[in-house]
């Protein structure tokens, strides 16, 4: 709890984190179960990821993976938030490190992802909040769990990949988790925030999971004028839909219609380019081909308004 508090108040320091984590491990080895429950392990890895502390993960993530492998009921005690926080924390830590995961740290992350993905899938995401399911698929996609390592893509896009010794099995686990979350979105789309919906579309595209029904439901929900959306939600969603080879002109037009001049003026270039790329890739013509000119072109190069 102390480490969690430091992380949430942006006061965490490497030496403090190292002291607390080593004390946690020592307490567990001494058989003190009261102070080494699921919350302590989950909060610790979440805090490391949130605070951006580097160093302790070198021994803490392998130790956590060992517990999952050697204690059969270890994850059964984890609440939905604790499962989600665990793989979110591991993904955040490893995606922040330079280079690709390798060696003992890569193998430990694989072990954690395999166990947590199985646990969430077995539970069919029952009792999970939308943030917990969305963060779980984000973690899987962020570390390319179940994907073949593509170093050229990694260099071009800063993507990370876990190197698997059983790729087919990991791909099955990864897609099973995304399927469970996709089914949950279909049941309660409106419970998901816009960022969570765009996270799912991004994850689906990243792990090559195709589900046209989910794409259409999310697109129609984002198109709801009463729903709050940000430029990132629109750009990422259009990119994800097109990357997943989902083609429905009405869905694309409905999402693209949520762009406003004010939003475009504040948007990041990547969010604008993702939107244009998504529409172009899906071959969806727009009624207003000059819609982005006011942001991308200086006044002297703009066409006169029709």
C-alpha cells in the first residue's frame, strides 16, 4: 500500500521501491500470508508501471511469474482488478524499457501473461468492469503476446514483442482473451468509455482479431452525439477498423462525422493522419474532401470554401 500511495502521488523513488519489494518477497518466503496476498502483488507491479521506476522489475517480475507457476491456486484469489492491474503493469514496464524484452524478463512476462489470460478467459470476464477488460486487451496487444516477432515493424513503429517458445498456444490464449472482451462489449457497449472502446479496436487490429459485429457496434456507439469523444478516440478507431479490414461505409462516415473544426485544431497530427488513413484504406469517400485543410495547410494553399 505504501508503494501504491507513492506511485499515485508521483513520489515513488527507486530505492524506496526496491526496499519495499524486497521486504514483500522476504515476508512471503517467511510464510507471512497475511501481508503477501493478491492485492500486495498486484499493487506492486501496477505501482512500478505507474511510477515508471526501472530496475526492480529485473527480479520482481520473475519472482511473480515463479509464484504463478509453483502455486496452483495463486491466481484464484485475485480479484478482476488485480488480474487486470498485473498484466497492465507488466506491459507498461516492458513497453517503457529500451529494446525488445529478452532473457529471463521475457520468459517471466510470458508466464504471467499465459496464466492471467487463462484466468480471465476461464472466468469469461464475469464481474469485470469495462476498464479492467479494456486494460487487459491493451496489455496483450502492447507486448504483441501471441504474435510472431517482426523486428522491422518494431523498429518502424516502436512496437514490442514477447518472444514465444510456443507461438501457436500463445496466439490461442491472446485471441481467446480478446474474444471474451469482444463478447462483453457486445453485451454492454454503453458501459464502456470511448477510450476503452478505441483501445479494443486498436488491440483487435494489433493481434489480427476480426469481428465485424464488434467493429460496427463500437462505431455506432462512438457516433452517438451524446457520447463524449476525443480526437484520439476517433483517430484510433478509424485506424483500427480499417486495419482489421472492416468495411462498412456508413460506420466510417458516422465516426468521421464526430470530428469538429475545434477538435481538429487541437488534435495531434497522428490522430488526423490515422483518420484520413482509415477512410482512405477503407475506400470511403468523404463528402467534404477539404475537411482537414484548415489544420494541415497554411491559408495561402487552401481552397476557397464552396
